C-alpha cells in the first residue's frame, strides 16, 4: 500500500465516528420514546445543536478532504490538517469551559444534604475524547 498525504484525514474520521454514533444512538432513543424536547433557544443551541453540528462538521470535513485532496502535497495537507485540529480543539475547549454538556447528574455518596453540589458529573457526546474534568477546571486566577 502506498501511503499518500491524503490518508492523514482518516484520523479525523476515526476521531469523530464515535461522536456521530453516540449522537445517532442517544437522539434516536430520545426521539423514538417521544422525549425530545429541545427548543431553539440559547440553552438548546449551545448544549445540543452546536455540539451536534460540531460532531457532523468534525466527521464530514475529513471525508470531504479525502475526496478532494487526493493529489495534494504533504506540505499543503499537513498545514490543512493542523488547521483542522486547531479549529476542532479550540471549539472543544470553549465548549467544555462553558460547560455545554449534553447530559449531567449528581452522585451522592453520603446523601444530598452532606455532599451538596460536589459530585456533579457531565457527559460531552461530541468531545468524548478530551479530558473534560481537566478542561472544566482549567487555570483559574
């Protein structure tokens, strides 16, 4: 097999395939059971529609470049892939820092009166591959 520069885009496809599958599976269940209630307001846009768009864009962009950049040079493909990663990671960090999670809940090992809000968990369907706990905490002054 001859490795060409365009093959680097398979990494982007592989990175976002689980995101797409998570979205399809969970939205499919919610819609099938008639529980989908996400109005087109600020919260719905930032927590559902934009992360869903990010997963779709993160998956389809590499597929598009696999098709149209077959004969591009290593240099051009490398720069374009670096830009793609920079955009995706910037979007992810902003999304996670603002806690635009798709699912969240509490775990109370000692009961809600004792534990309070300490054991809260978030689930990011699009950014499953990033350490969200670290990014949420970040560097605070």
